[in-house]
């Protein structure tokens, strides 16, 4: 069973074409890798799951309509970042020589308070949330009178 010379020549040409294409594809990938460019991939988007109309609240429908009207979410403005709120802390002790406040909002570092008319005061900017804290009066830990207590034994401040 001998094959003709034309068969072997055609097989060699096909193999050469396949090897050339594979080599070119590998070259493209490697050159993209070393040049730092990225390969663009266009994934097929998945269909959005349809919710039951009865379960959707009017507010949710309005929000969905606003998103659809806005178009591409990448072009819509980002949600506003929460702003820190100036929070006043007071500790009443006319006899104290030094008072400081420490809490999770200060990474438990003491912040000195200023004395005005027998009341120690400090204004600290804090993001909204609930935080544990305590006062340090003349080196001793004290809780804020009348404030809720955390399970850790510290006072709690609710910043809105």
C-alpha cells in the first residue's frame, strides 16, 4: 500500500499550515503577556431572573426603573460615601486633673479632652454607626453615666 507523492506533499502542507497557525496563536498570547496588555473577553450575559410582580414593592420597582433608565451601571454616579459626623463627648468632674476618651473610633488610643467650666469636652469626627468607648479619668477607666453598655463593659455611642 504505497501512497502517492502528492498525498504526502498535501499532508506536509496541511501539517505546516496547522503548525503555523498554532505558532502564531502562541506568539500572540505570549506577546500580549509580556507587553502587559490584556486580552479582551466578551462574556455572554446571563438572563436576569424575573421576580414575582406581587412580591416586588413599589419602591423596588421605582429603583429598577431608574437603573434601567440610567443605562450602563458603570456610567451611573457612584453611591455617596458616608461622611464623618462631629460628635461631642462630655464628662462632668470638676476635681479631675486629666480626662481622655478612647474608643473603637480612635483605635483605642486616648484623645485628651479640654476642661471648660468643670466639664471635660472633646469633639471627634466619627462615621455613622455604634461604637464602644470609655473615659480615662486620672488614669482610671470610667464609663459614661446614662449611656448604654456594651458586652465588653464599655459605654456605647450611636452616631447617626
